C-alpha cells in the first residue's frame, strides 16, 4: 500500500495500448500520478478513475 491508497499497488502490463484497467475493466483511460525521488525524476503511476486502483508503470519522467 502506498500513495494514499488502502489497496496494494498493482503492475500494469507493458504491451499494446494501455487504456483498460486490469482491476475492473474500465476502458476510458487513467489518471496519472507522480512520485518524486531525490534526483528530480518521478515515477509514473496510473490511477483508474472508476475503481481507484493504482498501478506502477515502470516509467519515469524527468521533471525540471
């Protein structure tokens, strides 16, 4: 559990187009959240707008 959620953070499959929630099947995309590290980079998380499940993507974004 992290990022303010009481549920465990899942992993999103890294293949094809990412638009459907693996937890509930919602198919209209995700909200995006960032978790900042000490190096100025941020880990990108996806949040389902329907069931609020959170997913690690393995993606990082340079914030500058």
